[in-house]
C-alpha cells in the first residue's frame, strides 16, 4: 500500500508515529512523510486523488496538520482517523457536550474565554480542573482549589497560564476525587488495552506506569466513545471516582504506551483501515504480522521524507458524530 503521514514538529523524534512509519516501510509499504510547520508543502501537487491509499495524522491540537488532513479528505482521500472524528475530539468543550448528551459519564463542564469568568461557578463546585479547550499533552491543566486562585499562574514547568493559549476557550470541570492514578484506555481499531499512570494533578503520587486488567464497565465506556465519535485509533483518560468511572479526556492517535507490541498493532491497524477505505476499488490486502489483523504479501516500498502527491478516498462508514466530539 501507499500511505502518507503528516507529522508535526512536536513529534518528529517521537516513537509514535515514527516507529510505525519504519515498521510499515519494513513490511514493504510505500510511506511518504510530510512535516507541516517546518517545510514548504505544494498543496496543488500534494493533495490530489490517486497516489496514496490513506493519510495518517499525528499532530497537536490547533496545529497545521489537521487543516491539511481536512484538505485531503475534501479531495476524496481516506484519512486515519476519519478527519471529522478528529475535529470532534480536538475541541474539548464540544466533546464534553456530545459525550454527556449520549449518556457517557462526563463531569459537569463550564466554558469561558477568560479565567476570571469562571469565578461565577458556585463555590460548592470547587476545586475545579481548568484547561484550554484546544489543549493537548497536559498543557496548562491545573487544579484550582477556590475562586480566589483562578488567576494564579500554572505552576508546572513549561506550562502557560490559563487563558494564555492564544485567546481560546477554557473549560472547567469539578474535580473528581480519586486515588491519584489515571486510567488510560487505548483502542487500536477496536482492540482495547488499559494502562495506569500517575495523574498530572498529583505528580508526587508514586505510580508505576503499567498495563492493567480492563473491567467490563470501563471497556463498555471506551468502546462507546469510539462509536459516538467515529474514532478507530484513540485513547481515553478515565478516573475511578466515588460514583464510578468518569471520562475526563479523549485523544486521537495517542502514544499507546504500555500497549503490548504497540508498533506492530498500530501499524497493522493503519493498513486495515486504509484497506477498508479503498475496498470499493478492490484494494490489495494489507501486509504485516500484527496479531493476524493484516494478511497478504508486502509490496515493495520505502519510507521517505519528501513532499508528496497524496491519495484516494472512497469514504468508509463511520459512526455518526452527532455534531462533533
């Protein structure tokens, strides 16, 4: 198969997706890489139907890569994840409304353009977790104990103060009491894996990051998120609160840390999703040894890092988004 990856600056040395790109090349597939944000891209040449089986995006929220992926989709090209699903989960305010509206366990959510406006939230709702609606990688997430502390700067190194995200929307949710351990559930094209790690709100809590058993209740919630938002490769942050599991974040194409054989599994899933998107054109079977998800012999190909001419996309069925994430 022929694939195009969009990899933004923040991930240019990251194992996910670079190891996936190398794995696909080793299996014999043609992988071209575009670097939005640090290279000139000829849109007229790159985004046209016919040259690739799918485009795959690894980007930060608000990065230029998503626009390019949407342009590829508008030209009829297959995208992984479906580009409409990505846009839905990137806006955390929109995601909270959709998730709560479909019965998923999401905290009550408030939105404001400036942190001082969050002081109107009833004091009984404090402490609050405040974060940018377009945030990623834990940027500018903080715990606010009382209304008078809303204007305090974020203490963690490298973080911006709330509201210092380019004037974007902030969201606030009542803090869910928990053990200081975050449960991260990853979905690789329907296969679910649960891991636990230290909560960014409790950095002093000593938690060894590891894979853990997945309960039936958490599995149902994680699977439902994929259905609601139309995602195939995603991660869900879940807290085990006093009233049960609570969803606090959703990410498209996450790190898949602690997922066994993550590179092979994600690589095979990308091939299967690309094949599904081109099935109307009798696409060749995807090649690669990840848990039997892909079969067939590899085609000749190599990993490249040049500006490319992209792909075709007969649309694949996805779950209704209900208006976005």
